[in-house]
C-alpha cells in the first residue's frame, strides 16, 4: 500500500509540494495539477506513459461559443449577478487565457488580456493608472497627500502631435489631451475635505465652492466700499491695502515662510538652481512680493528700477508657473476621479474646475527683449527638457551681437530697456506639458500668452472689423503688466482696449464642456476673481485709473509706493530753477489755462530778459501740447525747430545742428523723443518745462545738458530753468522735488518757488 501511494504521489507531483516554486504552487492550487491540460495515467501498460488531450484552436473557439451561449442564457439584463458567475463552468479555454495572462511578463500582453476580458464581459476598457489597482486608487482618493509640497509630477501626454491640427480647441478641448494623460504619482491626489486653514490660497480663491457672501462682496466692490489700511514696511515701503474684511490683521515681517507659499516641489527645485543654491530661498523683496502674490490679491507695485527688475521678474514668473501647474493638477485630479467613478459605476459630484478657454495667464510687456528675458526665466524654472519651436522663437526675439546699435555710453536705464530686440509688435502662446514647452501654440491651446499691447490689439481688432477674436481672453485668471511706465510711452489706448475685452462671455463655445465651467464664469463675474499685477517705476493718473476701475479683486488689492527724495538733488549745474504754479479749477480746463499762461506770461517774460530767445529748449511731455505749440510758433513766425518721436532721423540731425548753430532760436522736444533716443542736446542755455516729465530722472538729465554750455558762458546767471505745474501734477512734482516738499508747493500761498 505504501509503495502504491508513493507511486501516485510521484505521478501527480503532490509529494514534492514543498520543493515547488511559488508560481508552480499557485498553478497547482488553482488547477489541481502542474499542467493546465488534462493528464491521463495508463495503468494497463507495464511502462507508464502520459497522454495529454490536445486542444486545437477550433476546439477553443467552440468552447468560447459555448461560454457566450451560456452568458446569453443567464443574462437577460445587462447586470451580471455574482451567483451566475460562480455557476459558470471553467473551460480549458478560460484556464488557458488566465494562465497566459498570469504568467505573462510583458506589460502590453497583460493589458491586452485585461482589455479582452472586459470586452467579453461587455464593459468598456478604461485605463486608470499604470501601476495601480482599483483598490489602490480608491485608497489614494481617500487619503491625504500632505499638501501641495509633495513631488506631484505632471502627467504623461498620450499624444501631442495633434495640437496644431485642432484649431478649435478651448479649455475643454485642451483637456482632451489631459483626459488621455495618466497620473504618474498617486500622491498628486488630495483629500477634498481638508480644513480651510490647511488649504492653499489657490483653492480658496479659485475653488469651485465660494462662500455664500460672494454677492455681498461683489456689491461692495462695485460700490467701492473698501476698508483701507495703511502700513509702512521696511522692504515694500508704503503699503496701502484695500480689503473687504472688517478685521484686517497686520502681518509681521518675520512671519514670512516659504513653506506657507504652497509652491510646487518641482518649481522649488528649479528655483534653488536659478537662485544659485543660496542660503536664503528668496531675497527680502521677493519674499514680500510673493507673499502677496500667493494670496491672489491685486498688486500695484510702483518701486521698480533697473537694479531690481530681474528679481521682480523672476518672482512673478514663479507665481505664473505655480498657478499654471496648480490649475493643471486640479483638472487632472478631477479627471482621475471621474475616470475612477466611471470604471466602478459609482456616482460622483460635478466638478467646476475650468473656464471657457484654456489660457489662464496673460503677460503684457513693451518690447521683445523683455519677452525673451521672461521666456528664458520660464525655461529655467519650468524644468522642461525640451522646447518645441525654440529656435524659431529665439531667432525672432533676439539679435546678433553685431546687430546691436545702442551706444554703450547711454544711461544705464536706457541700456536696460532697449538692448537687444526692441520691437514692440509681438505675441506668442506657450503651452506646458509634463516635460516640454511649446512656443507659438495656438492661443486656444496655450496656457500662457505673452504679448505687447499693440500685438494683442491687432488680433482683438475694433468693432467695425469683420475679422476679430478675443474669446481667448475670457478665462484669464492672472494678468501681469511689467514695465508699465514704458507702456505709457507707447499707445496707452491699446492697454485700455485689452482691459475692456478681458473676462467677457465668449461669442463661440469653442468646444467648451460647460458642465465643468466654474459658476462665476457662467455668471459673467470672472473679473472679480482675476488677479492683476502691475509693475511700474512710478505712479501716474493713467495707472491709478486702472487701479480704481479695473482691479476689482474680491480678495483685496495693494498699492505699494515709496518716499521720494527728489531728483532735483541730482542736478549738477548751479542754476536757478523756478517752479511756477498755475491755478486750474478743473482738470478739463488745465490744458487751456496752461497754454494761455505760457503764451502770455512766460514768453513775454523771457523776451524781456533775452530778446532773441536764443538757445531755448521747451520740453513738452504731451504730444498733443507739442502739436499745439508748434502750430502757435508757426503762426507767430518764431525761429524754431521741433523734434518728436515721429521725426525721421535725418530731420532730427538737421534740427539739432540748426539749434546748436543758432539758425533756430528755439527747440521743441517731447518726452517720448527723449525716452526713445536719449540724445545729448548741445547749445542749451534756457530750459522751459511746459509740464513736468513723468520720468523723474529726465528732469535732472535735461538740466545737466547745461554742463556743456557752462564752459561757453562766463556767468552762470545767464543760464535759467522755468517749470510750469498745477495741482493736477502732484505725482510728477513729488518725484522731482521730494515727498516732503510737495504739499507746501501745492497748498502754499505763494505761486513761485525757486531752487538753486
């Protein structure tokens, strides 16, 4: 009996179970034998032989048809009960497929068998995650990932070659490629029911659920019921905060912590490299600015200079990329939840996480060299491994070294503004994927649009234009205007025209999935959620008008300025500088009163002192005033020459020569001419500022032209400078004479003030 049992164990393999491999033991446990095919032992022969049942392809098809017939008989409804599944007989075909699926080492084969199995069950094959089961995904969706600072990789693009062909893509179509992407890290998915204190400001401001008092806040913004708080900061200087909250707390300067900024870890890594791995993550200015940027408040910063321009540019590029990556992360996280819900036949709440179109960030810049600098910073911060159309972009936005025409002896701020390609007509859309950037992306496929006001105005067009488009501006959530003072030297109407077409309801749907559009987009209230950041060297009435009328963020807004010592201290020649105040009852009458005072009082006064009015330069900030004076001098037959931003170069050379040689007694010059050319004009003995310049350093530069004339005259008393101003020139006057003097000059009993 023992010999017989031993012989049976040797034939079946059960006696050697402990020596079997793990795979063999699992196969043995599932099929009862090490071979999935039937094994027959012949006991009639003295020599034991094994005979196997040969299963042909036709037999497998026959068994498969029998299974299908069984399914049809037991499934009158689409729903399959577990009892029916357990009653189903296990055929050789099924066993073979399961074995091949189980033992396959090729990922594609396993995916094939998985797809085939779902097709047999009448279900749609949906890819959830590459390396996760449904249970893993369910656990991930229900667990916290410790916030935004975990390593949340973007997503693998399934296909990027069709982007240029889909010209009608918008935010929903732009997410067609997002829907095909697979999450590469389960830690990207967050827990939705975190406390408000733990949430990112991005989620609080742009989240689908807004507080119930949203209507009240919007009403307060429209009625300008702001709570104003003024503070003085060691870094930002004078800060005026406009808030809708009753109890606004002043934040301590030492309370800034970069961990509270909720920056994506990928950006933190690239920021450290860009920053040169310094001990401090941010400079003092960068930390304070980013602290306010990350709270999604509107910011008007008027303390820009060519010395701090680069660190400001780096920090707002970091903020823009952080916003794009968070937006992308939110959409993909919700896509994953929807995919999982569909695959498990579970109900899920609607997600309001998109706008009408894809572009979320708009950056307005004056020249191509500024756009090039911004893009170079983006490439470094984004960590993109490749940039599509990179060569085309750099060829268009940069120039060769031998093509540089700027005199290196020009002032430092002029070199900083105009070096490189200073063309003011450009626009480019940039799309971000997980590992790449795509330049010249069609606007409806782009994440960020970088443009000049003129370049964007050419697309927006005017009301009478037949072909115009501005729907791509409907979902802008972050608007950044850098070098706003330079934009003032261009056509400011273009800037106002762009603001008038921001966040409007689009005329076409562009394939938008309205089920995922945020409610405040649908209600036409996107402008109350848009963050606007304006960077300028100084404040002007035009910029203040934008701050008051266009910056309507319900999260509040900041105006940042500084105390001015006055550029009058930078005037080198010891000359008398006479400031004459003009009393104008209203701003609408200011131009006429100024013109009348100049022609009747100033010119007659100079004629008495200097009968021929020779070597007199009249500096005129406004082009309209320039045309008015030019026409007046022509009518009165004055000997004069005129130069403005529209004067051809040969005419400029002729006018300068005639003025220096006294063939022209008077020279009319505009502020824009000095801004774009910055010539050193010789032969000046008398300067008249028809109005104060916007650029405060222009005042000292023009007065310092008298240095070359100083050697030509024996007495400095023969040199003079007269300045006209009114109470409506407060901002200009403050920058020139200093903050401490401006109130006395505007409100004093005297109308004439002299500095020497």
